[in-house]
C-alpha cells in the first residue's frame, strides 16, 4: 500500500526545482522565514471511509490530503502561489487523486498569500505510485 512518506516525497520532488525552490513540510510549523512554502498533510475523512465497499479487497482506505501554499512576495505572490499549486495538482493527478477543493484563503498575516486545496483517492493493498496506465 502507498505510504504517506511516498506521497510526500513525490510531491516534494515534483514541486521543488532549481529555478524555484519551495520549502515543503508536513508539520504545521512557523514558516515566516522560508518562502515560498507548502504545508501538505494527510487528512482524515471518516465519512468517506465508511462509504467504501470493502468486499472487493481486504485492506482499502480513502486517503485525503490537504495542501496549503504560501507566498510573501511583494509583487507576484499570486502568480508564484498559483504556479506552485498547479505543480501540486499535476503531481496529485499523476498519483490518481481527485481534487475536491481549491480556494484562495485569507491568512492572518495579510502580507502572505495562501491557497488551500484538498485531494482524495481510494487506495488498496496492491496500489503503488506507478503513474502509468
């Protein structure tokens, strides 16, 4: 079964580039000295978990993830955050996740621009991060 570490590592690899390094974390921590930044974490969806038909396999779970992208650029924060979120969306799609929510969300510090998105997927024992097919 795909682990949260594999998902986080793929996101980190797909989002970070030499031209645009992004501070990636899975712990909610102060980020004000590390921009642009992305906080990604697995979220619990008990309502969907109970809706999955478990008859077709012994070990199936609904996995939900949330990504928050932060930028503090004086000029271009919106474009930078949207570019990073686009890379995150593409990476999640490659892992067969569906995006269930995406919105610009106010942050308590108005000099920081934030976008929040959520993604979901059903994962079974035999699933891997193989993105082909």
